[in-house]
């Protein structure tokens, strides 16, 4: 198996990298190599059966073929090489026809095969030219032999050598057609698979675009409309202090949720447009998450949720601090969103099997089984929290992308009505004697 793949890799190297050479150019390179091999073989066979003129011609053709392959493959002058190949091939076969027994030799068979070779690789606008040139050459040779049969040099010493030679050329032609057809079909299949993959990626991008437009048109517009409604109400109606306080708290909550939505949306859009760029550094977990956890603790307290945090201060990881904060913020925000008052949230970070394991556990409503399979994709649907908080379905998508980009893993366990536990595993930093973030 390994020898098969090494031979295939070597052949692909000779014919050219698909990223650099077009399929027509790679087919032409394969043709050059096959013709070169066949020509060398014919030269050896002709020499062994005593066909000296054909031997000399085959050796010269092999030398020319080697140069034309070099010109296209390594000098990137494919059109020049292909044009020279067509001219030289026809010239050689015209000469070979007269010195190699005319119609009683294999030249006409090879002349027809050369047309297949050329039009496979030639630009479309040149195929008619080469086809007419090939036909005119065949007509010229047959007419010349018919009118001037003395021009033909019969070189076969015996009928047996003639039959063997023609049979050999036939098998070479069949092998050549088979190999080229296989190669072309294989290249076609590869190109078709690439096209299907690109179409699939385009479909995915289109779905993401539709998701983005849906978020902008609905999920962000609705909170802003609600904020506007609250502000108009506060300015037009005289409210009691307790009502005003309640409206202000709701307005603050909507603003926070909208800010989280917008933050996720901007991160996601930037990652899609500019590509995901990470800056891994030596990061101390407790210091990186300290401010974030204090903010989330205050939000949990406002909602009447017990908030427990236990982070090992000795944990130092290799991570992007900004990305890590965004991930943990999303996970804790979701935990707070779906946990009712009187319940609890537990945050823990510990060393597990040579990696840092961060656990965000809530005792909320849990995730319904039918929604679990799409939780980390854009197919996930937004769910309202215990106080009608609404997300845009991007938070966990970002968490998945960002953790994977940092060579980490993220997964969850959830039971409807009992709670959800998210796990984030990221690599520990190997060194501990340099400054940390």
C-alpha cells in the first residue's frame, strides 16, 4: 500500500500540482511521459528486431519529447510546448511513413493516435486546426504512396517481424488510450468532487448569510424596539417609584442581553469575513476570568441564583485570553439565563489528565433532547430564558469555533428539568517560569 501511494505521489509530482497547473496541462504532462516511455520501449524493440531507421528516429523523438516535457512542466510554457509537440509529431510521422513501410507499417495508426493526444490537451480554438492538419497529413501520405510507391522504404526483413511490430504498436496504442482515459476520468472526478465541495460550502455560507440577516432584521430589532417603547413610556407616563424601578431593571436587562447579542454577532461576523485569528499565550486561568466572574456573580445575585466558583490558581494554559473570556462568558450567561431563582450555578476549573478542564454547571431547565444535536451549529434555535431573555443562537457556535481553534474541546451533558453541565478542555502550558497573562 505504501509503495502504491509513493508511486502515485511521484506520478502526481511529475504531472504537476493541481493548484499550479490546469487539468489540461496535467493531462498533457502525463501524455508526454507516456509517449516518452513508449518511444524508448519502441526504440529498444526496433533495435532488437533489426529496424535501424526506426530505432534512430525513435531515439531522436525521445530526446525531443523529453525537452518538450521540461519546457511545459518546469518552464511553464505549456502552449509553446504543445504547439511544438504537434508540429514535431506530424513531421516525425510523415518521415516515419516513408522509411517504415508506408501503409504496411504502423504509422497511420500512430498518426491517428497523435490527434487524440493533441486535442485532449490543446485549447478548444485550436482543436479544429490540429484535426484538419492530421487529416491532410493522412491524405497526403496515402496519395503519395499510391502515386509514387517507389518512395516507400520497406524495412521489415520478414513478414513475422512486420506482424510482431504492428501488434506491438497496437498494444501500445491501446494501453496509451486506456491510461489516458483513466487519468482523464480520474481528474474529472476530482474536479467534480471539488466543485461539489465548493457548492456545499457556498450553500453553508448562504445559510449563514440568511441567519445573519434574520438576526439583524428580527433578533436585534425587537430588543431595540422594546427599549424604545420603555423609554417612551417613561417619558410620557408618571409612574410610581416601584413601577419605575421595575421598568428600569427590565430596561437594564434588555440592554445587557442586546449587548451580549451584538458582541457575539460582531465576533462571528469578523471571524467569517477575515478568518479566525488566534494569539495563543501563557494564560493564568483565575486572573483571566476574575473580572468576568465578578460581573456574572452580580447578575446571578440580582436574579436570586447562588453562584459558586472554584478555580485552581495554579492552572496555567496555552490560550487566547480574549477568546477564552468570550467562551466562558457565553457559557455562564446561558447558565444564568436558564436557571430560575433559588437554584445554583457552579464554576470549576481543575487539572484533568494533563489538561485544564473548566466546568460550568447549572440547575436550570436543561436542554430538550431534540435540540441537543444542533446545539453547536447555526441550525440551533433560540430559546427564551426564565425571564424571557433571548439569544441569537450564535453564542455556542462561537464557543465551538474558538475552543477548537485553541486545540481544545467543548461538550455538554444535559437532562431536561434538572440542568446542564458544559465542559471545556484546553491544553496546559508546558512551561511555568515565564510571565503570564
